[in-house]
C-alpha cells in the first residue's frame, strides 16, 4: 500500500510528506505534513505567532550527539518543547493514519499485535562530521545567503515576528531548489513574500533592492516582479558545500581496506533526487565504479524498511557506528599508567578510568553476536549496580577521560537480596552481563553466576 499525500507543491509527486508538525497555542496536536504547512501558511500573521510549528525536526537526531529525555526542539516562533513530545505527536499521527488506511481495506483487522512497526532514523552523527549532509544543508546555505544580504539580526527578527511568512519563503526556495540542475543555464526566481519586503522596509528604512545592491553578492539580482533572481552559478554555490562534504565522506570510506574493489555505488534517499548531487557523484566516482540511482530513489529507504519488516534477518551484519565500552579498574603498572590514575584500595594499586571495549568503531557485528563481561558488586548486600557506558568515534581510546570519549548510557542491574547462602564464605558475588550489538538496538541480559538466576537488566541511552 502506497499513499499519495494531499496538498504539496504543484508539479511535485507527493509520495513523501514533509516533516512538519503544527500544534495549537495550547500545545495540542493540529496537523502534520502538507496539511500542517498549508494551514500554518494561511493563519493571520499575529495569530500564527502563538502557534507551534516544527519543521525538519527529524534532523535533530542527526545533528545532536547528546540526545536525552530532556532534549528540546524549537518551533519557528522560538518557543521550545521537549523533543520526546514532538516525536510522539508525529509517530502517533502516522500510527493512527496507517491503522485507519488498513482498516478501510481490512475492517476485521485486530486492534493489537497485527502490525509490525519499522521506524527509520537518520545516520549517526559520527558518519557525517560537520553535517548535515542532506538537502537541509542547502536550505541552511540559502538562509546564510539571506543573512549576508539582509543582516543576521533582521532575519532572526523576521523569523520570530513573521514565522508563517518565513515558512512561505522556505516553500518558495524548496520549489526552486528541486528545479536546480547542472545543465540549467537560465536563472531561478524565488518569490519574496510581500510581508518580507514590507517588514524589511519598516525595519531598515530602505527597500530590499537597495540591500541587494549594497551586499555585492555575485549572481543574485532583484527582479521587478518582486523576486530574487538567482543565476545558475548562485544556486550551484548553495549546493557545493554539502555536495563536497558528501563526496569527501564517500571518498574517505572507499579508501578503507575493507571496501577495496567496490564495483557498485547506490545513491539513495531524498537528496539523491537532486540532479546536482547525481551529476557530482557521477563525475567523482563514475570512473572507478558504477553509480546506480534506483527508480523512486527517494523511497528506497522506505522500501528497505518494508523488506526488513517482512524478514528482519535480511540484514545479517552491521557495522558498529562507534567504539563502545565501560570504565574499569586494572592493576596499576609503573611506567605504563599515569600516576594521576593510581588508586590504592585494600593495599593494592589500581589504575582507574581504563576504557574496556565491547566493540570497536566500524567493526562488523553479526546478527545475534554477544559480548559478555562479568562484574562484582562493590558490597555483598548491594541490591543495584549501575554501569556507565562510554563511546568514542575512534578505536585508539585508552581511558574514559580521553578527548572525544563521552558517557552515552547506563546499564542497570537489579540484584536479588542475598539469603543465608550469600555469606562471605561463598566469596564475592559475580554477575555476568551479555550485550548484543548486532541488532537494530543494543540489548542486555544478565545472570547471577552463583544462583544461575536471571538478573533484571536494563540499558538506557537517553537519561544522561
């Protein structure tokens, strides 16, 4: 089942809907996608300032390395809301939408356990240092151009005071961005909303044409029809930083020994629809490997998710995006370990903050592959053990205090109370934790070695 979305832009196939969410001034869900965008666009400017409109918020996952339960997202009017709540609104919308579509075709569909949900997420931040590497990067370059022409303070004020008009402007740019192509020689006109032109005149005491002339920006002129007239060179400049980063990233990957001899390169995802990107990738990598651009390239990720949902074993090996491990104590070795790491405990010398690896960055991890470690609670009667998980983008980490290492999660082990059998005569208590890294998420189980009983184990990457 494939749904065509209502609304959208003329001439654009709406098999995907934008990540746009509209909430009422009270924070209640109103609409999503094109419906949200168009309704917000039609609001009275004064009224729109109180509504919460979020766009392209899924990229927050991509651009934030320290996502927590308290991470906030900013609406276009500057008001903030917890990211968890924003994503919950979006996922709830899709769930209700999908269930209704299915029930329309299959009225006897059970309410529970009849659907397997598959959620796709943007790539981890380490894959794209300095991102974003998608179409959003081009949007940011356009915003930077506007800031250069009209001033950062004005653009910030306009976004805050006329948020719906700012959305209008981004919509106008989006249509022109899709039309950009390396073979195109004619200029691209971007309509400036009347409220932008009027607001600038009142705010600066001059018109936008004057601002454009004073900025000395190459290849961007003012059209008498009230439009920014961008030459093909100007549009190309907006794409270049993002495209260059993508090419550099792919080039760095192809230099790795484990991918030598690659013969095929698949270009997928929403930005892969861009003729500018397609041409640049063909030029850069066409001579060394065959670049394949699948049909409906923007839906490739979705189709992959459907295949995975039908058969989760279709992905047999994954590469770890980061190096993961824990901080442990090792015996202190003079000359090897720094003196500031020395800890004397019960007459023995220990080195603190040692990074004990579970899995290394780019390491191939098979489906179901397990890493096991044993831990001894510090006190005999201890009922709970917390183990901090650390991660790093490199493989040469030694200590959890090394640059680039950060705490990314915790493992909690709930221990049963010891009976008489748990006296000191039986020695220290040992808990064996098993961590699975080859699936879509990191999972943990644990067992008390002495009793062979399962220990309740949970892993948390969001509460830091």
